[in-house]
């Protein structure tokens, strides 16, 4: 029996893969907002570095699993690799769930259960790395290749973006306000959803026969690092490291700032805003991911008419301007619609409320429009005319996804060192709140520098050498 059944598409398999596509971003984007749960616990004490450590552990897995996942794909096949990835994802989320059951130390120190959570985030990183390797070609196969396969992948990326939007919004809504009593159990609903989808996908996929896509025509053994001899590829691989750090760092650090004890929402004169600081922070982070979805949709229409080089140069320049403008407008307020599902802003009434948020957060969220096209554009520029070296370059790209952990961790560490760290037992004065905001704004030099690198790369350094056709023979 073939995956592509006679007379039509195997829609059970397609829908299953769509959910896996969504779970990749759902689980990946769970790590950063989950850090807020631990932020004011004893042993963490408001550390912005530790608050972003779960995100770091999630992406660190790519450094160890990027190339092995490719080898596993060849040895085990696509279906088996997908099932291993799904099972690993279930285990990783289960470990994070169990971290909420681990007792604190006698003095209330939370460092032991926090370390259990970090291990769970690391295991989840292995899972999403494996799933990232298989989901695109499997959807292409299920669609029968060609335009139909590409269409299914486009739908998959849409669902991926929607799940990326939902995760910080849902976590923020469940938390409401970060206090010393905030705990993992507050966001159990999110983990129940993740484990249920993983379990269902594993069972369904086990009954669906799926053949392996063609692995390519060349049988030549290309060394892993061989593509790096081409300058445009080497600089593009570094560019992917920078890009993923930008993509994750902008919304994650914004969420941390808006939700933190020294942030503008927790120090609002409106007690309802204070009570829903994490909710609003999660919504702003979710807005960033939603705008990435919008940007991807626009990119799909204009990508065939505008070169990757022009798109990258334009979007990186605009993103730099948005970052600079955002860091300079922290005192300016903007209206924002807030989804008030759990009625933290009102005892009853409409689910949608209008609140004041810093214009800074709005400008940072708009960066999602710009970053939406940077991965495919960087990939296209780095692999232009690489021929037989393209597959090896793709493996290196997967390893460099670790930038999504390293750069946000560096950014949050800078914020903490500059005054963004405020422990639970510290009384926040107006001066301390101002210092906290300034510290977080200073930290945006990290994505700013990374964007500057991508701008220079796309504008001046991304063209392949003139004799590349001879070199790749």
C-alpha cells in the first residue's frame, strides 16, 4: 500500500504531519515564556540569564543533534525518524511537566526542579531538531511532489506560525502576573495539549505506511564542512546563526521585559494591568509571531519577483530602524487589543480589551514582518550555485540554529548585568523601574549587531565567486 493512495491524498497522514509541523514551533516557543514561571523563585531571584536558560537548552540540542539527525534520516528512514522525534518530544514535555512536581529545598530554593525543567527543554530540542529534518520532505511526498507538495508545505508553515503565535499568548494568559507563587502547574494546560498531540501523532503515524523520498542523484560523499570553502556559504552559515538569534531574541526579551517585576506593566498605576502583565507580555510576543505569518504570506507572493538579495537588504535595514526607534520610545504609550479570555482585566464583559502598552513593544513586534523572510533568503544566498554541496550546507544550517539559544541568552545576560535583574523581595522604586527598562533596551544591541551583519552580508558579501561553476564540478 502506498502513502499516496489511489484516487487521492492520504489526508490522515497529511493532517498528522500538519500537527507535527505546528508542534515544532509550539514546543520551541514554549521554552522562553516558561522561563517566566521560574523568574521570581528562590534560587533564580529575578535573573534574566536563568530566565532565558530554558530557551538556551532547547536550541543547544541543535548543536549536538544537527548532523546526527541527518545521519539518522539516512539510516532509519523518514517515518522511523519522525516517530523517534515524536516520542522524544513527548518525553521532553513530560519532564517539564514533572519539574512542577519536584519538591523545592527545605529553604524554598527552586534550583533542583528548575534543573529538571532545563533537562526537559534540552530533550525537546532533540525532538524538534529531528522533526525539522523530516516534516518538509514527508509533506512533499504525501502531496505527490511538485506544486501539490509545495502547497502542503506552505499550509504547514502557516499552521507552524499560528502555533508559534499561540504559545506565548496562552502561557501569558495562564500566568497573568508573575509572583513568588507562580508555578509550573499554572501552565499545565499547555503541556497537556503538547503531550496529547505527540501521543496521538505517534499512534496515527505508526499505522500509516510512508515510503522514503528520493535522496538525490549524486552518490559522491561530500565532507560535512566542504561547503565552507566558498565564502558566500561560510558567511551565510554564520548569517543563519545570527538570524535565529534575532528571530528568538526580539520577542523573548520583549516578553521578559514587559512581564518582569521592574517592567512598565508591573509598575503601572492600573492594578488590572499589573495583574495581567504576563498576559499582555505574551500577547505582544505572540503579535510578533503572527506578523511573521503575515510576512511569510506576503513573501510567498513577491518572492518570485524580488531577489533574495534585495529582500534581505531591505528587511534588515528596516528592522534595524525599528530596533533603534523602539529603544528610544519607551515612555510613549500605544493602544493595543488584548485577548482577555480569563477575565484578568475585567470581571465580566468582552473578551477583547483595549489597554495602553509601550510603543517600544509595538515596534519590536513589527520586526516580525521583517524577519519572516530572512531564513529562506539567507539560505538561498548561501547555497546559490553550490550544486552537489547544497545538502551538506543544509546540515550545517541546522547546526547553526543553536544561535537561537546563544544570542538571546547573551541578550538577557546583558540586560541583567545592566540592571534588569530584580529579585522577588526587592521593592521596586521609580528609579529602579527606569533602570530596569534602560537595561533591557541596552540589551537590544545584540539583535541590532546581528541585523547589521546580515545587512552587510546581503548587500555586499553574498555573491558567489565568478568561477564557482568550475569549482563545484
